[in-house]
C-alpha cells in the first residue's frame, strides 16, 4: 500500500485481506494447478462464504447493492492483493467478466432485467459472460462485426459467431454485442448489448477453446459460440439501441484498472518467488543463486518496473475517480501496454530464474507465463494502444 | 539450403524431404495438438515406415549402422526441415534423446550392450531416455549430483532421484548418470553412465511432470524418477568408470547443433505463418495486417536473426566436422544462447501477430511458445553459457 | 505538474517559470551550441539578474539564505522545467555541483567558512567544484581513493590526483574528498571534505578533459586536477574529521532527485521535438513522418516511460520530505538507473526520428545524446545501483 | 579471417595488414582525437606512401587501374581490419565517398572525365565528394529532390541545396545528383549524376556542419552546399541522362558491404578494449571488473552479435560476387540494419564498461559512440530498410 493513495478504510482492510490471501487462498494453488476446476468448487464456495461474512463481497459495487462501495483507487489496491493468486478475484466475486457485467447492468439495465439477471449474479449464485470478439474480425477494430440482432416484433433474432467468450461454460446468460442499426452513419452507433440466456434455443457453445494447452471448464474457460437465430425479447437490451459501443467504452476504464492491478499483483508475487528461490537455490556450497549479478539485475529491474506500473495505474485510477474516464483517456491507454509489457518481462525473468522448475506446473509461474501472455493481446493489443495514444498526443501539436 | 554449405548429396535430398514434411507431416499437427500422443502413434508408425523405405532413416548414423552417414553440416540442414513441425525428428528416428544415446553407444558401449539395447533402438523398435538432471541441484553445475551407483560384486546398485528424464514413459532403458567414484580428485571424474532397463526392480517413474500445462505421455513427456536400489550388471556401464562427464561432453557438440537447427526450423515456420496471416488478416476493408509497419519490423528483424542464427550454427557444424569439437568450443557456447534467444523473440512476435488466435491451440504457435520456453534453460541456461564464453574470451587477454 | 504533488506555492510559480524557460532561455540554445561558453556569459548574467529580481533564486535553499525554501517535492517539479534546456539550472543558481556544495556547507561548514566561501556562492558571484573521483579507481567503490590530507600543525597538506571535477575551470574553490584517517576501521570513516581554494599553490588544473568531443570551458567543463602538496588550514574542513562519506551520503538523496528531474525535463523536451518534427517532416506529399507506426510506437513508449519516471521520482521526493533519506533508500537507488535508462532510450528515439538533422548540432538533441550518456555512469553506474538495490531487497527474504 | 571465406591471396595479405594497422595506424589515434585533421596530414601522407609501396593501394580497384583487384568478399575482410581505427580506410585510399566515386566513374564516366578527374583521385592526389542528400527532404525517399540541372546549350546549370556532402571541404570535385528530366514518368528516371568541380562559380560550401559536437575539416567533415547556377559542360555527366538513380543503386551493394565490414572492425576493436579494460580495472584488491557477470554477459552477447554480423555480411558479399547485386537484394537490406544495430549495442556496452573513461576522448570509444550513431541513419534509416525487406518478403506470400 502506498501512503500517497491510502485512505482510512483501505488502511484498515488491507492487512486482513493480505493475510486471507496468503493463508487461505495461496495454499489452494497446488490443487488449482493439478485438478479440473470443478473439483475445486466446493472449497472455493466455502471461502466465498467466508468473504461474504467478513463483509468483503464485491468490493467495487455500492454498499446498497451488497458491495463495499470502494472508490476505484481503493479497490485497485485490493485488486493487487487478489491478483497475487489466480483464485483471488473469484473469491471476492469481482472476477472478470462478471464484475464488468454487474457495473454495466447496475447503471443501464431495466429494473426487470436487474431483478431477473443481476441480483443472482451479485449474490454469486450465477455467473455471466460477455460475448463480443468474433474470430473473423481483428479485435483491434471492434466496429467490424458480423453478428446481427434483427428486430422481429417484440423480439430480437440474433445470429452470429463469437469466440473468447470467457466463462460462458456454466454461465446463466451472455451479454451479446450485436448489430441492431446497420445503417447508422457512425460505425460506433450500430451495435447494441443484449442479454441472451444460455439456454435460449440456438445458443450453441461449440467448444471451450484450447488456450495454451488447456480447454479448461466452467469459470475457467473461453468459449466459441454460435448464435443461430436466438430469439430474446427486445426488453433484454441493455441501454438504448445503437449505444453498445458507448456502454462498452464505459466499462473499459475501470476494467483496465482492475486488469492492470491484477497483473501487478502477479508480478509482485513472481518477484517474491524469484527472490525466495534465489536465496534457497545453491549453485555451489554456500553460494546461492542470489549472489549472481544477472539475478540481481533482474530483481532490481523488476522492482523498478513494478513500482512504476503501480504508480501509473493508481494515478490513473485517482484521475478517473476525480475527473472521470474521459480526462484519463491517455493514461488508460498508457497503462494497458506498459503494465502488460512489464508483466511479460517479470514473468519471463521469474521463470528463467527458477530453471527447469520454472517451466513445470509445480509452481504457479508456468500457469501465468502461459495464460497471461494474453495480457498483451486482449482488450486491444499493445500495438493498437500505442498508436491510439501517439495519435492523441500528436493531435495536440497540430494546428 | 545455403549454397555455401551445400553438398551434392544434400542438394539431392533436400527438396524431397521438404515436400515430405510439408505434405505428409504438417497436416498431422492438428491431431497432434488435440489428441493424446498415443492415439497418433499408428499414423506416425506408418510414416516412419515410409521414411525407412525412402532410405532416410536415422540420417546422422553411419550407413553401416542403418543410417545415412551424413556429415554434421549436412544433417544440420535436414534437421531444420524436420524442426518445422514438432513431429519431424521422431519420424526420422533422430529425435532427442534417442539419437544422442545411439551415437554414444555406437562409440562407447560394449558389443553385448549394443546388441541388446542399441540394435532395437536404431531399428526404431524401442525408445530410450537419458537420466541426468536432479531436482535438488542446479543444472548449471552438472557435477553436483546425489545419485550413486555402488559396486556390489558384479553389479551396480543405483539409488537417486532424477527429473526431466525426457521420454522415460514407455522407454526400454535409461542411460543413467551416477556417481561411481566419489573420491576422484576432479569432480569431472566421479560419475559413470550406466544402462538401466526400465523394468529393473526399484526403477520408479514417479510421474510424468506437468510442464507448461501438459503431463504428456509416451515419447512426449518428461519423467520424475526414483532409483531405489536398482541393481544392474557392471557390464551395463558405457565407457570406462568415472568417465561419464567426458562422454556427456562428447555428445554435447552434435546435440547442440541438432537442437539449434531444430529451433531454426521452428522459427522459420513461425515467420512463414506470421507472413501468411499478416496478408490474410484484414484490419479494414482492403487493409491487411501486412501493411502495418510494426508487423513489417517484426518480419524484417526475424528474417535477420534467423539468417544470422543459421549461418552461426552451420559455420559451427562445419568447424566441428573439420577441426573437431574442442576447436569449436566457443562457437558451441555462442549458438546455444544466441539461437535460443532468437527463437524466443520470433515466437513471441508470431504469437502477438496472430492476436487471440495466437494463444489458442488452433495453430502450433502456442505449443511452441509453451514448450520451447525451455530452450533457454535446458543444456545449461543462457546465463551459464554467456559466462563460460566470456571467461574463455577473457582468458586470451590475460598473461 | 501533477495534481497529486501540487502545492499552492507551486501552482502559482509553475506557469511563470515555464513561460520564462520557453521564451527567454530556450532561444539561447543555438548560441550555446555554437559559441564558447564564455561568450554567452553576459547574456546569462542578465537573465540571472532577472531570475533574482523575480524572487526565483536558488529555489531549494531556505528563504533565510536567499533561496525560496521549497520542499524537495516542489523544487523537483521546477527542476524538470529548468531541465528542458541545458542552461536552465545555471540561471536559477541551482546547478550542480554548486547547489550541492551550498546545501552541504549550510549544514556543516563553520561560520567562518560560510562567510568566506558560501556567501558569494549563494549570491552567484563565485562558482565551486566537488573533487572526489580519481582516475585510478573505479567510481563504483568510492572508498578506494589515494588522495591524502596529512595533518601538519594547523594545516592539511593535500596530495592526490582527481578527475571529472566538474566546473573546476573558473571556480573559486574545490570541496576535496581526501583520506585524513587512513587507519580508521571502517573504510567509510577515513575521508574528510576540505575546502581548497583554486589559487592554493600546488592546485594544478591539468586540463579540461575532452568529453564526447568537447573540452568546454568555465562552468561547462570537467577538469583533471593534481593536488601537489596543497596546504590549507585545518579549519577549512567541512564537518568532523573522517566524516566525508557520511556528508557525501547526505547530499546524495536530494542530488539524485535534482538529476532525475532534470533528465525528465530533457526527455519531455526531446519527446516534444520528436512530435513536432514528425508532424512537420513530409515523407511524401501529404504523408508526414507522424503517420508511421514506428514513430507512433516511440512516442507512446516514451510517453509511458517519462510518466512512469516522473511518478517514481516525485514519489521518492515526497518520501524523503516526509520520512527522510534513509527510509527512501531503495527508491533513491531505483530512480537512478530507471530514469537514466529512460533518458537514454528517449534521446535515442528522438535522434533517430530526426534523421540526419538529429546528429547535427542544429538542434540540442545531439548535445544531450553526447553529454547525457554520462547519466548512466556518474553517481554510480546503473550496474552498481541495481546490485545495491537487489541485495537490499534480498536481505528482507533472508532469515 | 574465417576459413570459409579465405582465399590464398587473402591468407597471404591478412596478417601483414593486421600488423600494419596495429603497429603503425592505431598509435596515431591519440593525435587524431586531439588535433585538427589537417595537422595529422603529413603523417598520414607518409603512411599512404608506405601502403602504395607495399602494393596495398585501393584494394577493390582492378589491378589495371592501380588497385589490387580483390573480390568483394576478399576486400570485405580487409575492410574489417581497416575499420579497427578511424584512419584505416583513408590510408589505403578506399575511404568513402572516394572509393564509391572511383568505382562509379570507372564503369560509367567518359574517358575524358576519367583522365581529368578519376586518375588523380585514384592516385590519391585529389579527393572528391558525393552530393545527394537535401535538408528539405527525407533521405528515406531519395526521389524527392529539388536540385535541378537545367540544360542550356552544351552546359548544365545546376541549382540546389545539399547537405551531408561528406568530405567536400578540400575536395576537387563533387558528383552531384540533380533532376535533369523532371517529366519522366518514373520518379527513378528523373535525376542524373554530374561532376561539378568545387571551384565552379556558384559552388558555395556554406559550412562544415557541426555533427555531434564537431565541425571537422578537410576529409573529416560533412558540408552544407548551395549550388547557385553552377555551370558545367554536359560532358561532365556520368552515364546516360536520367539514369542517376540506376547508377546510385549500383554503388549501393558494395558500399553497404564496405560500411558493414568497417562497423564490424569497430565493434571488434571495442570488444577487445572492453576485455582488456575489464581485466585491468580493479574494483577491489584482486577483484577485476572482468569478474562481474554483467560484463561477462556483455562480452558474450557482443561476441555472438559480431560473429553473426560478419557471417551475414561475408555471405552477402559472396552472393554479390557470384550472383550479382540483384540476387542479394534482401541480404543487402538485412545487413544494413542488423549490423548498424549491433554496432550501436556493442559501442554502448564498451562505453559503459569503461565508466567515466568511456565518455572521455582519451580512448577512441567516445569518438565512435558519437560519429557512428549515424550508422543507423545514413544510406537509409533502419526503419526504411526493415519495411523494404519485409514488403519484399511478404510479396512472396501473395498470389
């Protein structure tokens, strides 16, 4: 915790949650790495119950909705703690994509939708997914999309092909991005967000995509989905017609902060593991790995880059809290590629420091090395964010 | 093929093997990526038969032994072709660690050992493994080892704990490195290499280690093994007692060349996939990914680094062929870290270029990204090779 | 200016000083780059007079001593503004090494020394230098030193060989680090700091060292100096005998902040020049350099790294202000190598973006490219800081 | 010398030239670094005389023209030796741009032009320059050019503005690239090369451009030139009208090899200096810099990258010798950016290893650090070569 960003509430919460993560959650990692996700669920459910009883449930949601009402800057710092293990966010019911769907529906879904779909989601009784990316189109240009929701009386009939719909396996519903207004002048005003229950006829979860060697299951998976004339009531739309991108934009700022702080948690843990292993591992009698200057370089560089990342992200969170997302536009682009790059380098150093052990699944490092490679890709690849940021900067130098 | 390193024989062979790899082997990759290895075996066996009939079997072995009698420089260039797919070397019966064991036993095993163990291995009727690395000791210092082979009459009694014994699952025998002469003055003269059949009582394959998300099976696995008082005849020793490291050293030069050329094959294929995808993938109508300067930078840098790697490795192979391994000592260290680093960068660019597709198992890239991370670690991590090379260079400036 | 680190005073000062730097100082750069430093002095003197009259003189010094009494965090932010041009700090009389000598003497010099040497220095009537580094010893280990100050009655007789004594040419006095207590147990308690007027017999300024193609002159130079039995009164010592390193340590924290913020000013200006040039420079009709993705990457990466650097340094300054230097030890090491590395990369990109123009002295970029290469070396090379930081971090993981 | 690229002739020459460079030329560097170039000329003239007498003059020129008739591959290897010091090529009369002008005029200038201008150039009695780059246009797009040569009877009247006309100061003539055929369809067929004696009225050498702190003089300078209605006979044109770019293209391949091998010579020398210094410099008693792992990493990485560069360049030279420049197009682009990047990194490591000494002009490192920064810019910046290469590669994947 950085005093610059501390609040009384946070100062109070931080150490207890730190202890909880360290003592209760991290010890589950070995099972997480070796068992199917489903077999872990009973233990996870018990821990979720504990979290609820401690009053730590869904921290970024308003207290009135069963959350903790934390500011983005406050939650960000807890998010780092949760990020120290792959199970953290799930236990606090603030895992992607559910938390994003909750924030979205709280602001923009009708009362009826909230009652039917949001309530059980907040309670942790159901899960949801967010269905936007399509295999045939580059994610870097989100307006290119072939999925359509065609109005038919009081229904939408949805047809399309999506993939990387995270956690669709076992979800109660998907929030689907589909073209409702193909003739709108702006490509940003053509799509809408629509709730599609996963038991809707025509909802075909083709497979859990095998990603870096794992198809996963349940929450821990990414699905390919075909929507074949899925019929849902028009009232299942979230927000106004044609405003899908506007809403997507809105969830983006906080989502970026959540991801980045989670990555910082991962990196911090990886650095910690690197230090511990460097001390423990002997090269010769009495000469630990920690004595090697290359390892020392990696530790120092990782320390610098993690600290820089944390300050950048918390500074951005504060700016969003105080001035709103739009004012923090450049910072939001910046942290996406900077922190993802940092994570990549720190994990690489941690794996390399561990030698053969680093590539086994006996530690959590190889899991992160595989699955967090995606950090430089999802939510827009680094290259897109760099160009967006640069063009925005250049604009200020043009007449 | 580079004219500088071409021979008549190679010029003749190269295009046919290239066609075989492209048309017969690469199409099996999808199954390789989605099925257990065992299910693929019947198809692989059929292809191996084809390879044998074409006279391409075990190319680096002498013709008298059923191989092709290629020079290291010649074989290296075929090894690149085979490396273009994870199945290549296996089909030509020149996969690690078997080919290394064959070369070793051809030069140093007794006639009886050759007859009993080497013959079927060369025929491709059995597989073998090489058991050296121990979990408790840093691989960077191979002389630190706790496995012992204690003389008891005409037997050795072997006890110890090994891991990363590649392909032990299903192997007929292991070549085990064990301390036989603990009191030898030089730490390099304490160990011997001993053949241990895997059905020897006390040979306990604890598990196939889960590496980057996969435990694998059969040839495609890395085992943890406990040797609990395994008793084998003294005549199962390969070479003189205490000369294990000397023999290990001998297999190292050619082994390094094989690995490096395989990595170059992987990198070349990854670059090819990156180019093809960049042309195919549209960002907007008529604007393919290939137009982006960042992708162009990656293609150009990859081209340069792959070409540099190939020249370095072939130049080293030629030097070994002409002047012997010792004369090429510095070059052998150099290519290990340079080519492993190149592979890492090229694979990373290829994955990133493919976006979300790059991290799925729908292409072979994610497989390589995961499994070839080991390239910078096994056979000595980069950091060790750099220090060894630098100290050797510095020596020439000291009086 | 970052709102997180703003104060009323700073908010008031910042824009005026920004305007002053932009309108009055930067236009002098062309002359600075093409004329001997001495010829610029009259113009610089006039500007210094202006600075004094505006009440901006020597900002980090207490108001009682003729400064502005700014906190380190406040001054840091002005230091960035001054750093935007090589002339900035000199005009505000807070240039190294003078400002360091002032802070040192204010705290530790006798009243007599202060009156005789410090007063005119604060007034800007004289200049000073700091004479520590010796050519025969690695700067990374400051305790290795051959210069001695031997007590002879009420005098010290100083003999030794120093170099990189910045700004010695034209200085009134040097603060010399010399061994006074060779037999002290701790190598950190052997040296003292002693004022040596440059007209002392035996003070031999051998040369202004040619650095990156320039010997320079006056303030703008680095001298090699031989001290040949220089005799000065014992009362010229600053602080207690044997406490030279302790005092050096004390000036280090704020000095590090000054340097780092100056580098950030340089980098910010270089990025600005890169953006302006990218917009101005046409590759083809209507297609400016700014359209190239590589330039965009450089702009975005520079933006991220500069912002990260600024937050790291200001956070460190705040920590020093609030908790003292010792508590900020790790941060002080971190910023030294992180910010120096950032500067190096940003300048390199700015030069490359400018093409042939970038290597000419028609812009200030080549000047910085040459002279700020030293940033990764002076005050301890990156490599030393990384090891120091890493060992300090590792300590916390050891029992 | 690499046996792969050795010839009898080269094997004979190499050691003597190596000794000459080491014993006669390198010792002049201190004077070169501290004196105006002109003051060195008498010593250089004496050495040139020696080179002539040994039969080493202008090695890439045919024997019939007073050269040695070496193949490109042979000369390349000597070029590395000469490159070990900034004075090397000049002493063998194969310095840029003179050697390029010689090769150009040998193939394409009329007999009269050869007699008048080429003969004394080959003899080393005069110097020349090549005037192509214009300050107003990006060098990356050479067809954009405002200098015109307007036909007026039997004369051309040349008007334009050039810069980075290397060695114009003291040259007898310039080869000027000017638009003669503005209406040609292809932008590559608009310019011609024309000899303009520097005493032609209207030839105005505005200044020797200050580059990285030095304006230089004589051979050792880069001029800005205004051509104000310079009148020369049409017969001073080299090659056909409108074929300037075709001719420029022709000099490019060998020119690239010369530069790259010179850079390799520099890098090899820098690595040597780094090793020697690392052994000599003590950090503590008995603990030299050479013991530090970071330095060892730099030595190993430099060794690998230099060796890779040499093989890439010699392989390209061989390809040009055997198959012509066009066949080696991709290789020529590759070596430009790869070798320039390698040089940059090796020099940076060498400077950093030398600490404060590295940035002084007491060694040749700082000179190279400053002046070879241009390597990544001239003859097309890295970024252009990468795009050119990538687009050429991509073409082979398109239908």
